[in-house]
C-alpha cells in the first residue's frame, strides 16, 4: 500500500498521550468557544429561534438557557430501538446511514472556527475511531465512508476484529484504496467538480474503469449539481452517485460572504434532477455541518429521494442517529423518486 502523507496517519502516533484529551473537556470547550465566536462574528439568528428572547427582555440569565442546552444523559446500546436498515449497493449490502469520516480526519466544516480541525484530530485517536466504528457495527451501521488518508485507521480497526465496509473517495488515485481493501470507491466530489469544469473526462472515465476492473462499485461524487448534469449529458453511468443535499432552513444558510456554511444552495433543483436518475444516490452534508438536527435532516433527505445518507458522527451520537433513522424511515411514505436501492 502506498505510504500515506497525513501527519496523523500512523496509528501509534495518533494513539500517543498527546492526543489523550478528555471528551467532556473537549466538547465543553468547543461548545463555549463555538457559541462565542459564531454569535460574535455572524448576523444574529431570527429571534423566533430563541422563544422568549425578544428585544428589551433582559439578559439570558433571567430566562434560563435556550432550548437544547443543559445536562443530558448519553444514550447507550440499552437505548437502541432496532438495527439500522440496509439495502443493496451493487453487489454490496449497505446500511441506509453510512458513518462518514470527515470529523475523524479533521475535515470539520465549522464556519469561521479555524481550530476545530485540530480539535477533531485530538479527539479521534485510533482507539476512539475504532471504538466508534465498533459501536456503529453493533447498531447495524456496516459502512464507513472516508478518504484514503484514514486507511491506516480503517486497518487498525480491522485488526481489532472490526468488519465494517470501507467506502473510499478515491483520493488522487483509486488504486491505494483498492489495494487497502475498499468495498466501493467513487471520484471525490470536489475533484470531480474540478475535472468536469476543465473537461477532463478521461480522468473520470479512467477512474471508473479502474474501480470496475477490480470488481468494485464505482461512483461519481459532486458538490455542484452542474457536475452531475454534465456527467449525465456525457453518458456516464456510475454505479452510484454522491451528492451534497440539505434544506436551506437554517439561519446561516445565506450568510454572505459565505463562511463555509452552505453546500446545497438550491435543494429544489437537486430534488428535481436526481428524481430521474436510476442509480442509487448517497446524500452527504445532509445536516449542513451540524446546522440542522438529524431528525429534520434525515427526513428531508430520505423523503426527497436519497437512498442512503453519509453522516459524520461522534460515538455518543451513534445510537441516537440509529434510532432517529428508524423513526424517520417509518414516516417516509410515497416518494417522487422511487427507491433505487
């Protein structure tokens, strides 16, 4: 396997005491700093998102904390209401919600908070990544979608007895992921956006051919809907699509200039175009990087055509996200886009 260039790709290095930071300490600090920075540097959210906090009503102390804040009990496997539903993706059987690796690799969309990527890397030691994936497997989440930079962490988990399937974004070349045991590979979204804008159709075709030559499902990813449209017009038929998808119903969706805050600016257009595609669709960025609650985000994605969801999550969110998926799937009735998986 090609040696990875990631600073934290060595499992022993990532598991050193330098990364052994208390979860509660990390998250408490993140919550406090995130709130302070976000509200200081962005326009204030509409007052109706914080009931009882209108003009001239005094300080927050008099009113108590806004909804959603305060001590909570972490969910455990004892709270699990069932196993995550699964469906076919080519020759594979994949959980409807796939755990995403962006937070584990430090690729954290956090608006204008520049330090969050390093904090994520500090939290997600190799042991923590493996622990999170093991919990996901117990909930029926059987696929992990991530970059080749985390191949060492995937293999570390497998050595601990893990069985989770690795779906790779391919990186610069799919070969490293194929050699590492990936179950499926796709052309990463931003890379594909660039290749399409430059007319590099050979690059996309060669990647798809290489992936399929090795007997794996081959996908095309995109942030831009124009990329998907251009690929379809060119006659490309991947085994699955990866497309960003979320609603615009969160207060920072249209903040300008954009501060890493919007990945699907025209969701209605995405719904309309994806409706006619016959290949399975994995939707990602469905929570707009934490701006939309999982219950609303998952409902929106599944009801409006997604066959699978890729969602980054902490270990303490895995059980809740599984239960949320079960509730949402029970409410999803007729879809304009038929299930393609």
